[in-house]
C-alpha cells in the first residue's frame, strides 16, 4: 500500500497504535485474526509480502505498560503470604504496577491485504520488573519483552534471591478479547483492556520456588493499559 499521501502525523499515530495493538490483539477465540510474529511462516506463505503501511525501527521511549492488579490476584498473594514489589524503574501505586516502554520495533501491514501477521515486532521493558517475596525468598521478574505472536505472550528474566534462574521465560499470556476501542489524544496512543494471565510455566516455577501448589496457568493477574507516544 502506498502511504506517501497520508499525513505524517496520522501515519506515526497509526504506527504507535499498532504497536500497542500488538500487545493484545491475540485472543484464544480468534487466533486467525491475531497480530504477531510467530505464525508468519504458515500464514504469510499464502500471500506475497506487500508494502507495509508503516514501519518503525525504534519505538519512541516515554510510553508505559500499566497493569491494574485484579483483586483476586491480590487476595491470593495475601493468602500465600507473598508480598509484591517492584524492581528498577517500575512503579507500584493505587493497585497498579507500571513498566516503562524502553524500545522495540513494529511493522504494520494493511489488514485487508490478507497478509498475516499484519502487525510484527516487539515491545521492550528493560530495567524494570515485578518482585514477589515470602520469608527469606524473593523472586524478581524483569526485562519484559512482549511477543505479539500466536499466542501473544510476555517473556522476562527470572532471578531468585539475586541469582539468575531463567532467561526469557514465558511469564504471562495476553488476551486481547476484552480490548476497548483505542484512543489517540495529546500525542499519546492508548489501548486499555488486555487481560494479563499467569502462564503455566511461570505458575510451575513460582509453585516450586515458594513450595506451594496454589498457582496455576491462566490465573488473572490484571488488566493492562498501554500508552505509546505518537511523536
């Protein structure tokens, strides 16, 4: 698709918004329409690669991914004696934890072209994360990378008491079936409503570390709000 006639501001906003869409476009009920990278070898083989609508080699810093923690998750932490905290540049306030977006890439294709995945790329959240502490044990989940594949997942590094345990572990599954319509206002694209679910792999790791069997995959952690600067 030729985009040379489009206003630059609109194009940049579309890139930023599509980057946010990549965080939660996939849902368990509509994987064929999901935006991501891991299904490209099978889906895109049916179509010649079109010109992208937009491509951004470096997503601007200044955005964030915030997760409003579900009360059920907060209650479960209390029952297990786990205390949540933040690592690095993350912030925890008023029941929400926020992680700055530090970079990434995105390439957007016209969805109507049939080329899949129509949003490709990653969102990076370096030097921040979430901690869970019980007794003398602290688990840190840091350096989040969002892969908008099929399924859409968030990967991160795991450390126990300051010692690296697992690198690039699949920590959370992302369900975009509850997304609200995106908005662009004041130079910021906002996407709210992606559900963040504990992955089966992370549940197993946490159960083993904290000597419990109470955690399971698909446990609702909270609802994400992604903000990305458009300029």
